[in-house]
C-alpha cells in the first residue's frame, strides 16, 4: 500500500480544486491515508497531517464554513502541542493566520502569518494583510521577497494568484 503517495497526492488535489466540497473530500482522503501509516514515519505523518489541516482550515474559512475551519484549527493546534515539531507549529500558525485573513481580520492575522512567512502562500496573505492595515513599507519589502521565491511548488503558484500582478507601492 503506497500511503505516502496518497498522502502527497490528496492535499495537492485539494489545493488545485476551487470547489469547497472537493477540498474537504480530498483532505479527508489524505487524513484517512495517514491513518494507515504503512510506509511513512510518524514524523512525516504529523507533517503531512499538518499540511492537510492547514489547507482544510483556510479553504473552509474562505468558503464561509467556520465550523469546519475551527475543527481543523483545533485538530492542528492539538497536533502541534502533542508533536512538539517546529514544522507542525509553523503550519498551525499559518493556518490560524490564513483563517483570520479569510475572515478579513488582517491585524489579528499578521502575527500568525509572520510565523509562517517562509511559505509563499502565507507570505502573500501577509503582504495583503500589511496593505490592509496600512503598513505599505512592510508589504513592499515582503512582496519583493515573495516575487523572488520562484519555487516549483503549488504554494508558490497559489501565492502568485493571491497577489495577482501586485507591484510594490510607494
């Protein structure tokens, strides 16, 4: 059973999807595959679970499903507490910030997104949060950094979608 392949595929499918039902469905499939853990270490399983829950929380918030967003956040916070993994904690911060960003609570989102700004998508959301709170200098500095990421990842592609063709403002 190739659990690792399933665990890697389903979150990416959910990120490609624009339909909230597909995001939730693929996320649950990934979590189910993680439950098997046949060919994945416990640490890798925690990291993948954190990625899935971050995606699930933010997509749920973006589609107005605050109950599902909160469930995913709660599970992710517990995972971060139990695992003691810095990566899981950073994903948890990114999820919290992403949910607050989706709720247009930009000032509240900023400290959480700052913890996950190495992730291009969280950094793109942080640029927007800075702009929404009038901190254009910070937004411009971070936008320059995000513009230079150019990683062949889904997060990088989605970050560019979030930012559109934004250029630094004066």
